[in-house]
């Protein structure tokens, strides 16, 4: 499967092989169920975002953003340091 993870024929062949072995070997079936439950518990869940109502302006949906997010405007530049004695 790692060679072609999106190949449905290979996935089906693996599922059949696992099911047949589970039917033939009760210990394997129990181990397979334990593995499946463990992997299933690792799933962090689905995200369901909804934007409704009137005009909210710019909206961004996602997960784990890093860094600045802009909507076509340049990032504000830091002010240069002021020198002593100048009036603001």
C-alpha cells in the first residue's frame, strides 16, 4: 500500500487479506481490532466551519495558520526608532 496509497484495487486486496486472516486466526482478529481502535482514537476530528448572515467582510477558514495573514494589503512597517530630543 505504501507504494501506491491511492490505488483502490490494492486497498481492496489488503482489506480482503486482513479480513480472511482475521476469520482464520482469532488472535489476529483481536490484534487487528485493537490496532483499529487505537488508530481511530488518533483521529483528531473534523472541522466544520460556517459563515452565514450578512456581509462579514474578509473571512478565512482553516487550521494551524502560521505567519501573517493578509487580504491584499501590505503588512504595516515598524516605525523607525526616534532619536532623543525630537518632539513628536
